[in-house]
């Protein structure tokens, strides 16, 4: 496994988790009832990104499997966040897309 791609994916997962946390917190302040799905997916995405980062940091043999799942969850979160116009949702969607791409690259290794 290439060290540069591993580090890029780890960094993308960490950045995505932070963006999802920020988005969830902002959505809770803005309109929690209308943004319930966005908040739920933000929390799920942040959690799977942190889990994937941990697997990568430990050099788990199951990185590829987990990264594929992480990419799917990032896609779902990114799709939901793109439905909203708030800057924090747009930033989260971009972080999700970047993370999904990096995770797919790791999943294929």
C-alpha cells in the first residue's frame, strides 16, 4: 500500500469528520426539524470517517473493506448536504466528495 495515498485518505477522512461535525452543529442551530436527515447523515459520516482513520493509522488488513463502506456513506451524506444552500452544508458536501474519492482509491488497493 502506498504511503502517500494512505496519508491522503487518512487526512481526507479526518477533514470530512470535522466538516460533518460542523455541519451537524450548524444544522441543529438553524432548523433541526427540517434538517433531521442531514444531521443524522453528518453524524454517521463523521463516525465512519473516524473509524476508517483509525483502521488506517493501525495498518489494519481490513482498510480496503472499510474504506469502500466509508465512501458509500460519504456519498450519501454529500448528496444530502448538496440539497441545502447553507455554506456549512456545501462545505460538508465538498469534504464528503473528496473523502469518498480518497477512500475508493484506498479500497481498490
